[in-house]
C-alpha cells in the first residue's frame, strides 16, 4: 500500500490489519516510548481546505512516530500565484517530503497526486470533495469495534443525515461493507440522499424512528449550513425535528447502542446535547481513535517502501 | 497546581518556587542539555486572539523542555463553523494534548476550560480578557528580582498607563502584593483607572512626576489604539505629554531605577525611545525571562500529575 | 561568516566551500543519520512576504540538522500593531532564537537586522526586495555544477526575463562572476532590463534566439503579473512569443544545455510545459538542491561562533 486514497477497494484483511495496529496505538500512553517508525520522514500537511482538527490529529500522530511535520498553507501559497497543483506537489516532493496529508475540495485531487508521486512518496487522503475520507472511515470502524460486542456481520448500523454530500458516509459505507456489515440503514431528507445507483449496500428508510429501531450503531452526520442556503433544507428547526438524534429517538435503538458523529457538531441541529455528552456517546472516543488510526496508516505506508 | 489561570490566589511560597526554577532556566544556555520534563507531551497553542510574541515564547519554552508543539489557529478553525469553545477544547484534549496554552478575549475562558479538563490536562492562561496574564506577571517579578538589590517588601513600584484595561497590570498587582510589596503607585488618565473597589493594594497618584519620584521600578503599559477611537484618550501627543516615560521623568526615580514594558511598545506614546533603548531599560530582559518563566510553569504543571 | 545577506562580496573560496558541503547534503539520504549541527538552535522564519516554498525549504533543512523551528507570521504579528521591525527582531532574539530566516519586501531589511544582531545571532536573507536572494543563487550554482561538465570559466549562461526586478538574477550574477563565468548573456524587454551601470559582467542581447545560441545554461525568470498591470509588458501572449523558452528555442542552445527556473512557474508565459517537464529541465533538481544549500549555509553560520 503506497497511498491511502479511498477505502473503496480495500479488502477485509488489510482493513483488519490496520485496525489491529491502530488498537495497539490507542492503548499506548502518549508519554511512553513510541516506535520511531517515521524518524527522518517529513510529513507535509497540504491542506487546500481548512480543517484544524484533522490537521492536528495527523500532526500529533506524526510527532508520536518521530516524524518532522511541516504545514503547507495552501491558501497563501504559490497556488495563489497561478502555480498548478501538480507543480506545487512536485516542488514539495523535490524538497524531500515523503508523506503528503492532502485535503482538497475536489474529488480526484488525491488520485491525481498519487499518479505524479515517486515510488518513495505517499499520499494520504485527509478528506477530498464528497468522495472519500478514509481515515475517518477507519477511525469509525475502530470505534465500533471497541464499543460493540457483536461482530460487524451482525451489526445494524443507522446513518442519519446528509449522506449525499458526505465523504465520511462514503468511506464508512465502503468499510462497513468490506467488514461484512449487512444491515446498513440510511435516513435523510430526499435532497440529501445520494443519486439512485451511486452507492450500494444500504437501505433507505424514510422515517428516522424506523431507522433507529433496534440499531446497534447510530451515526449522525454534520449538516453543513450551505444546505440551507442552497434550499436543500428548509430550516434547522425542521431538520432537527425530523432527523435530530435526541434521547427519545436513541431509546428506540438497542439498549447498548451508541452514537457517533464525525465533528464538528451542530448541537441542536443534528444532535441533542444530552446525547452528545451522554453515556452512549462515542464521539470523543472517535477523536482519540483518529490519532491511533493515522499512526497506523502512516506507519504502514512508510514501511511499505522500506 | 494543575492549571495556571491567575496569580490572584497564588501564595508567596509557590511564587518564589516558580521564580527560583525560572531563574535556573534563565541561566541555562539554550544549547546546553535541557531537562526533558515535557518529553512526549503535546503542547497546544489555542489562541483565540492573535499574539505572535506570546505564542513564540511558549513555543520556544516548550521545545526546550522536549515537548511537541501544535498550533491551533482559532481564527480559521471549526469555531468558525459554529463549534463551541468547549467542544473545540474537548476535541483537542481527546487527541491526547496535555498542555493548553490559551489566549482568549473573554475573561473567564480559562476558568471554563479548567472545569472541563481531565485530571491529566493543564490549562495555562496566556492572556485572557482584561482579567489576567499570569506568566507576564511572573516574568515581571523575575525581572524585578534580577534588577533590584532590594527585597519586594522595600520596593516602590510605579505603574503608569492604562491599568483599567490591562490584564498585565492585574497580574502584576496580584504578584507584587503576594510578594509583600507595600508601595505600589498607579497613575493614569481617569478614564484608564479601574473602578473604585475593583482592585486593591495600590495608591492612585494624579501626576506622573509624583508617581515616579524615588520609585525603584517604573512599569509602563501599552496604550491600545482603541482607547483613542473610544474617546478615552484625546490624542497620542497629549497622552505622551502627560504619561509618557521620558528621560526627564525617569530622572525623578531612584538613580538605579529601571523601566519595564510588556511590549509591543508604542515608541513616542507611552515611552521615549531613549528610555526604551537606554541603560535603565529592562524590556528585553523581560522578554528573555518570559521563556524561562514559561518553562518553569509548564514543568511544574506537568510534574504535578506524575 | 556571521550572516548571509548577499553573494555580492562572497569570494570564490567561500562559495566553493559552501557548494562542496551542500553537495554532501544533496547526496545524503534524508532518512539516514544527519549531523546535528543545529541541535538546541531555534530557527525563526521571519517572513514579511509570503513564500511557502522558500519557508518549507528552510524548515526542512533546519529539521534535518536537528534545529527547532518556529514560524513568525509577520502578517498577523505586532508589526500590525505598530511595532517596528527592529523591535520585533530584538524581541524574538531576546527569546533565544539564534537563526533568523528573513524574507522582506524592502531592500536593506536584512542589512538593518544584521547591524542589530548580537554576536551569536545569524541573519539569512531568504529573499529581500529586488536586492538579493543568496540561497537561490547558491542553489543555482550547485545545480549548474551538477549538470554541466564544463567549469564555470568556460560556461555560456543565458538569463532570459525580468532581470530588472529579480533578486534571483542579481544573486546569480554575483555568484557566476565570482566563480569565473565570463559569458553571461541577458535578454529581456527593455522595460525589464536593469538601469545602465547598475549591474555588471553581462552582455545584453536583444533577441532571445541569439541569447540562447550555443548557450550551456538557460535560466528563465518568473514574470510577475504586476508587470502587466504596471504596463511594462503588453500581454502574456506577446511576452511568450518574444521571450518564452520553448523547445524550438532550446534547440538553439548546446545539445547538452539545460533549463533552470526559480519557481513558481507560469507555464505558457516564460516557459513551455514541454520544456519544464522535459529531459533538459533542471527545475526540480534546483528545488532539491535548495534544501542542501540551506543546510550548508545554516551549519556554516552557526559553526562560525562556536
């Protein structure tokens, strides 16, 4: 594995290997001795969309493995002076950077860069268009494995919210299917559902209450404010009434069900504060697992070419 | 001591312990071997107000103790997307960051975060509202101790300028009183004095010349340009005439008196260049002491929970 | 050598010493053990003009030598609050930073800072006004030495483009002359040539084809878009027709001639993509050499005072 662009074609064995290694990192105290798998490696955060939380998570993960990290502030860089994405990438690669953490608004940007990359250079997709956010998918799987007593094959997973525009949902769907999950329910306003035939392996359920009934895992997605401006959602209040995860709705799921959210949360829009901060919230564990998963991914990529 | 939020309740012994340790760091060459008290610790600069100089000082201090440092650019972060301060904090904490250097425009922000923090997480107030800037207070005390032959109990300290809006002045007042200083004189235009009863332990003196007479220490404060816009100060020239520290005024103080300023300076507004750059200026020593004090503080907080 | 401000007065021996050391770094794998020549040194990127690529190159070079790096974001700093350049510099110096990488729009800024600097502080000019960009000059010389079989004394070098406003061209001219190069040809629209008598040691050639004929090295320069806005260039198309380096023009140079560009490139303006990406392009090697040269420079400056 030279790059991590998507979970779409990742097989079950590779997924499990990454999750097992991430679990070790999740259990390793940050102040204990760490493997220096990335010693001498320069990691570059090449972010064309701002995302402080994802950048920090990668940065902390890279530091823990002994890497040096530099931040490429794409909003201020020569891309402003008309340099192409390819030239920007080749330039930083020529400086000796080996691991590129790429965030970009356009689907396909990471694929493009991976085609340009030399054999010792690695691309990690840190969120791209509406296409894929594979480390988020992995950290969600790690979280499910930690919280659930059941194997993926027996889980019922409800995904509530803007699946249409969500790279998180796409990566989650790919990973859940690869891990054998057979009951994936999706619920959202029509305008926020994917086009027919675009995605596979899930059932659309019209009513949120029905989607949650006896679910083991409840994943809710962030509602971008742009959806309002674009007229896809009438009002935040109406969205919350129809799709917000509150305590009443959560009580329809299994007694040991838990709630996930990729963050940042809109409290009172897609999730009730009592749920977000409650005993069945896995949200902060997701964040912690993000560091562990990114350590596992970066280590696997760099070891690939040693 | 898990957090450093204010000097208001810090007792004399703890203050002196921190100053003693800071003095050791001040004498330790930066290229010599340093204690790795923060090895494996992630320090996060969580700055909601820009302050390059304070951020750099903490960053250099943290590096010298072996920490990894990440910068959270609050102006570009998810706080823009409507995430609450509490969620932002909890998220970065969940990533494994242990030491939060917090700068915020609102008084109370650090207190709020300290209530959310887990037992292994530390908050350092790096300037908050008009409330407190405790590491500035500590570095000022360290500087006074280095420059003055007298103990705090026998010092006459004149603080000239915008005490009303100054978190620096508040932290200095707390520390000076805890260290036993009995002669603290304050001088400013009426609109820049604190409300009656808000602060204690100082005398208001109307005329700058009188405030400086036989003083051992002259602290002058930055005049924010907003004070002009808000009509609290008529003109910069008038302010300088009334409250600027120039060579003539300084000659009224004791022969070995010295001048301090928290920076950045408005030359020709609150201080004359000949004074700022003269032999009785302690201003650059304050900056150097800032690194030493921050090393001592961060070390003390992290060792607290080991 | 305490500072690196310009190549104007650097003699041949010192230039060759730096290039020899840089060559060693260019051949040293980034993941192999590196000399820790900058251990305990704080390097500050003090950039008053944005330049992500130059900053990254210095940052990677500094990390490889074991330095800690902090970024001073001059656009957001106290310079905005009216602090002078001198005060900003003295403040960061007082924090213990030893190596200042300075980028500034005004010619003379680095000279000014070098006069303020203490004996253990070093200034590296990372691009200043239209005056000098000495590490770019050095990396260009290293690249020429790697690509060319001939000694500098026998080389024909054609510099095409906006020499008038180019600090890169000035540093290249200084270095080429110090290394003995006798055939330096310059070609540009009249408005982009330097004033008569300002620079020395080159011949102006009116027609690009003539300038390239039998050249060993073709250096093309970036055309800033401002030149259009200022009316110095009529159109990008016209500029490309007259001065763009394309395959036909390159065929006029010697068969083993190669093309250099300081980046970022305007493809289709000063250079054809087929040339930029072709087998005779040295452009990415220049970028790689930038890291090696900056390692050599920083090491030499810091060792100077040990």
